[in-house]
C-alpha cells in the first residue's frame, strides 16, 4: 500500500513536469511540444487496469469506464505480449482497446510493463534463451527485507523479475519496441509510461548499506532509465510520456540521499 501511495504521488508530479526538456533533446523539441498541446488542459482521471484478459473482456465489462468523470483507462501491456518473438510485434490488443474506448468517448493511456511482482515473466522468451542478453532478467528479492517470509526458500520468493535494462543488448531491444509503439500510436493515445523505477534487489546490511548481486550496478540501472526515457520522449511527441519515478536502488529518501532523483538536467527524466 505504501508503495502505491508513493507511486500515485510521483505520477501526479511527473505528469505536471512532462514538458521539462532534458539537455540532450533537439533544440526544436519544445516548440513542437507546445504546438501540439494546448497551453492548459483540464484535469483527467483514468481508471487503472493492471492486466488485460483475453479479448479485453475485463475492460469492456468495467462499468466505471462509462462514468463521465473518467477520461479513459490506463491499461498495462507487458513487453512479452507486445513482442511474442524477436522483432515480431503484436499490437492488436492496443488497437482493439483504442477502438473500444473511442466508441464510448474515452481515451487510452498505456503502461508498458517489463517488471513483474509475481513469479511470472513480463519479458519476451528470447531474452531468457539467448546468451547475448545475459539471462534477460534479474530476480527481485530483498533477502533481508522484514516482510519476507523466512520459511520460504530464495527460489520461491514472490517479488518477481526485472528486465536487465542495464545490459546494452536488452536495452536496445526495449527501445526498439518503444520506437515501434511511437510510430503507430503517437497522438492516438493520451499518454504512455514505463513501469515503476523501484526494484527489490540486494541484501540489506546491518550498517544500512546494501550488497547487490554481481550482475547489478545501481548507477547503470539509473542511467538506463534515463536513456529509455529519452527514447520514449522522442518517440511520443504528441502523447504525454512519463516515467514512474518512486524509488531507486542504493538510495532511500530522505535519510539516504545520493542525488539520484535530483538530476533532471542530465537527460534523465522528461
């Protein structure tokens, strides 16, 4: 519950700051954004739908979507469902949801999900199979977290998995997906966001530090989020693009502040 309260707060602040320009954006980018968006927009509320059932049945059955107080739906689409095979994209679910929402006067907001918080994978199978991707995912598991059931083996943790965005090969594939989505849906959806930045990884030590796995470096992960966000902003110039920035590894605000969330002018957050 605490995680999602923070997440909502970050969503609101990120949405209001979506027009902030990173230093590495082209000089003409702000003008294009201002031309495509009104000076002020009325506040809109979107119903969050954390999964999509076959044929979108749960979306069509959601009676609240017809409530005039809601502008549309924020629907989670996993990387695995959008790229079932390497380089082969399936956006049929998004197209169907746009068509349905349009028919009832609503709009779509995409949440692009690579992380999972259950034992299932949200990344394509080829990331797991091809050695070039270094395993493709990292298991989320704070071994010393107080909420962890000490009677469960490590292999049975339910924290889920995170794509290894800090691996260049993994990041390149993800960015290609983002570009493909932008080519088809920029301007046709209200907005798009990545899954939250928080990742449960490492072992907490008595002195307050965290020991991370050998194949994980917090700075590399943070830099990867920034690079991905840059690609998202470039790919969606007419739809709002944001990042859910709630927590970052190796930092716990306000007590352990390493400045990871204080670098908007270093091309990190759009």
